């Protein structure tokens, strides 16, 4: 959890340009200035998209 928190904070503080996360880790994240989201694999259930 600590590593995830540090990565998110670095991204929010614009110290990192890219954030890579699993579908589970990405739930609940909201970054207003995001221009693009890339999904590597489509989710198995449409509700997860």
C-alpha cells in the first residue's frame, strides 16, 4: 500500500509523467487534468470499463 500511495503522490505532484496501474488499483482514482487513459486489456465485464 505504501508503494502505491507514493506512486500516486508523485504523479499528483507532477514528479512522474506516467502512472501504470491494474484495474483494481485504478478504481477510485480521479485526476482532473488527465488527457489520456490507455487500457492494455479490455475488462472481462463491461461494468469494469
